[in-house]
C-alpha cells in the first residue's frame, strides 16, 4: 500500500456477500430452470465471486474463463480491450452468463458482449458482483447485480490494487490517509 493510502471501512461484510450470492444463485437457478448454463469468469477479479456463486446454482453449470486487459496504463479505461486468454471451447447455442467483479466505465463488458455475441450463443447475460453506475461511459446494463457501490476504489474479495488485497474476505476501499 502506498504510505498515503489506508483502508476505508468495511463496505460489504463476508456475511452480506454470502447472503446476496445465495440470492443471486437462486435467481439464476430459477431463470435457467430445465436448461444448462455456462458461467464465464473474467480473470482475475471474478474468481472468488464465481466460485461462491456456482455453489448456489442448482441447474447444470459449466465454467470457463477469459482474461482481458485495456490498452494503456491510465486508471480510466482506454476503450480498447485486448484478450489475453480466450475461452477453451465454443459457445454456440449455449446459455452464457458473463461473471464480472465490477462494472466501472462498462467499456470492458461492452467489448466482451459484442465479441461473444459474434459466436452465436443461445443467450447472453451479464452478472456482476459490484456496479458503479455513476462512472458509466459505455451502454451496459447488467442482468444480475450483487451490490451498487459508490465511486471509490474498491478492493477485497477478488478486487485488487496492483494485484494485492484480492484475498480479503470482505469488500473495502482505499482512501487517502
Ligand atoms: P470498466 O471497463 O471500466 O468497466 O472496468 C472494469 C474493470 O476495471 C473491472 O473488471 C476491474 O478489473 C477494474 N476495476 C474497476 N473499478 C475498480 C475498483 O474500484 N477496484 C478494483 N478494480 C476495479
Ligand atoms: Mg476485472
């Protein structure tokens, strides 16, 4: 952590995460009743969320992963997305749910949605643990949202700052000391 940065308060506790993820799993299980669903986790931030979420889903579930990065090192998304790891298998005629940690500008998901739609899935939905609607630039409306959060820099439960703090079991934020 930079020495002028401290953790803010716990924004979402372990218990709140578990409760909300149970609800999301139930909702997804109802929406896909009698069907199979492919959950695509976006590395690395969504790993903890995906692994907890799929244990709450009762319909047949498969998982796959993609890794993407925005070009440019600025904190603001540059609008151009590069794929670092693509899916292992095709998605044609499958029910796909993209699982993200957080939607900020929406640029990453806007690109990913178009990219995956090109592969002709049966359906495509977006599930994000956190949503920062205030920051939206791209036209993206997630189908499943865990929590709306304020415009702060969030860490924990998969979300990082320079690859650190992903292992915190709760959601907090970084603040100026
Ligand atoms: P977007 O393309 O601007 O929506 O950016 C989405 C990606 O930026 C997320 O998948 C995260 O990896 C990262 N990100 C956005 N906001 C935060 C944050 O507050 N904390 C940690 N990572 C973030
Ligand atoms: Mg991410």
